[in-house]
C-alpha cells in the first residue's frame, strides 16, 4: 500500500487514496493529528505523539519537538541514553503513522508520498527521504506542501480554469504557491517561502511580551517552568484566533502570574513577522507574472493560518477575503493522499495531471574579469532559474579563465544571491583539461537536469573531445550516506517503542503527570488517581482497563476545565 503523509513541524497525518477519494487514518487515540514530538521514558522506551507532547511539560529534558527545522543538518539530540539525528526523530514519527495506517487497513505499507515545504532545500528533501528509509518504507516521491493543498482543493472544487494562491503557514515553515486548474491539470506557476517562519515564531513573540510585562528572565526559568509557560501561551494564541482578548494564568512556585493580551497588541508585536510573509507572497506573484486581480481564490492552510492577522494581511494585499471552508489542518495530508493515488496509478485519477516547479535557482560558481582585467571570483551563474517547471534540463557553455589551464573545477550551488558564498553548495565536479590549449578550445558545456523527485543531475562535456563527466547530487555534506543509513536503521530497530495498543494508557498517564506539574493544588488527588490507574494496569484485564481509563479521562477533563 502507498500512503500519503503530511510530516509537519507541529502535527503529522497519514492517509491513502481509497474507493471514495482521499481518506485519513486516526491514531491510537482516535485523532487524525499526531503531535510531531518524541520522548524517551525512564526505561529507555520511545514515546511518540500526544503522550510525548505532554511529557514536554513533565519531562522536558527527555522530549523534543520542532525538529523538522533541523532536517538537512547533522545536529543531534540526546534523549536519555539515545542520540538522535533529525532524520531519526522524523523516522520515529513516520513509524508511528505507518502503524496507524496498517492498523486501520490490515495492509502492509511499503511506500509513501511525503509532503515537504516548497522551499525545502536539496539537503532537507534528501534528509526527508532518508527518514522514510529509516522508517522502513520507500519514498520516491515528495510533494510540495502548498501543491498538495492545491491538489486537495482542486479535487474538491473542480473549478476549471481557476487561478488560485495557496498560503501555507504551519508550525515551523511558511510557503506560498500560485497555481492554475484546467481540464484536470493542476499546474504550479510559482512557489516561494521561508523555512524559518511559522506558528512557533508567533509563540516566541507572546513569550517575549509576557516575560517583559512580568519582569521575568527566560534564562532563569527551569525547563519544566518553561514548558508550562509555552503551553499556556499556546492556548492564549489559539484563543486569540476566536476572541479579541486572551488571558494567561501561570504558576511559578508559590507565585501566580496573571496576564492579558488583546488581538490588536499581538498584531502590533508580530508586525516584523507579518512583513516577512509579504516578501514570499510578492515574489511568487511576480514570478507567476500575475496581478492580484487575476487570482480567483486565496486558500489558507496550516494551523497557524487561523490567526486573524493572517486574514488581514491577505485582505490588504489581494483586496479580498481568503477561503475559510478548507480544513487548514488536513488539506496538505489529503493532497498527499491524492498524490499517493497518482503514484499508484489509480484509474480514478487517470485524467488528473500534476505539474510542479523547482523552488530555487540552481547554478555554478564563476569568475569574471573587471575593467582592468583583474580576475574577480565567487559569482553565481544561474542555469536553472527558480520556478522552472519540472522536469527541466538547461545547459550553458563555460570556459577556463586562462590559456593552458589543466583543470576546471565546477562547483554547484542553489540560492538566489549573486555571490556563491551566500548560497548553498551542493557539490563539485573536477574536469581535467587537455594541456596547451586556449581558453576557447577548452570550453565545457554544462547541463543541469532536475527531475520531479528533486534529484539534480550535472553533466559536463568537454566540447573539443566530446569527453563527458557526470555528477548526480544524491548526497550533501552533513547528510547520511547509504552505509550510515543501514547502520542507523539497525540501531533504530533495536530501540523499544511502546506497542500501539498501549498508547492510550501511556497517553493518559503522561497527561496526568503534566497536570501534576501544572496544578499544585490538585497534586494529592492526581497522585491517588495515577497510583490507582497503575494498579488497574497491573491487573491486565482489558475490559477493566478500558472502563477505568474512560473514568480517568473524564476526571482529568473536569479538573482541567475547572482549573
């Protein structure tokens, strides 16, 4: 079975393309959204999802979130006795999602289409594929998140000839794509984005304001206090999406901090972040060669797009209100499911064609001579420009800077800056040159080919001899190679993960421990409830455990609602 996965910064979802179209699968707690959080308990067992999210408050040193932002880097996180790279943490989320899909269908998952931010770099995309391999599945196809959302929207609305903009503000990344729908073709005209702009940054704004008003130093807070505060502020951020004001009550030791913020002040404090959103929007529209009046709809997706300041920005820039009937949490996952159906060649999708673009410019490093004939180096020469429809192949002719040069080093970069030092180096190709030849005689034809799966192939032909040299950029500095993936896959398989059928019990205990951390007045009662439920678990009577878990959950609901 091929599944579609939205591997998000804050939450992840899984589904497939079924008889009645895209369908999402619930996790062991009956929820479609699985928090993208990993934790390790005292026995060294891995916990994923809601229970891990609750442990961010009660056990912050053994839990980690927002690691999607670290994809493509060698950064390691220590949880208990384990060290995890971002690919491995993502693989643990993927394994949990795959278990949910297999539990829902009774089939084995062998392959997945995973959504990624449109502006994910080459390294980040390859790290995402590596995460799939570490999770035990093939990931041949990645789909850009706004493209996935547009695919879901297009299949739902079926408005032929419509041009629309997808505004995707998730927990950690911001993407925008301009698309057109005609005769079953979903064509992406342009994509832009910011890999370090999302709901977490708006939460940081609230945190800074709270600490300033309360005269607190973030550095002085314990990890538990910081986790509790972030949770309270996250609730306030969500509350501001529905109300004009939000209140925060947070206990630090014996002192209770009360705080209130209104939507107007939040928007004012967030103005720098809002201005950062304007740049990708303007770039995508400029690259698509469209005016705001030429758009039929603006579609908001991503949980953070619920903030009123997002709708105001869109309304000011485009002169209309954005669509609100698309579920912002599920749209990308549903589109990934449609892409999975396309990958499986589902006959019901025979008339659907999806085209996408290369989201960044690819080129090489060159030197130039100034007016005095002096050599100036470090310039970026674009070969494939951003937002070229993929698959795409382009070539340029280059020649060495000097006669009788014996070697030509071709360095490959991605980015939008005229100087390579501010772009990302992807690799290099060494070309030996025949000696005693002029610059023109040693000219090289350089061809870049970028396919729909995000793999860049670089070919260089020495024009005088026809000799060819090739570089397939399947690896980047800082990423795992094939041998390391095999080694880490074996290590991950040895790590004990709590069985799926135990997740409800783990989750409710983690929730109770979080509430114990947060509500000092209720600690004695919570401790009794925890001890009693643990004794019920020891009975191994499934019927008894289910009944007491239900009662335990209702008691926690009442406590949290009244606190």
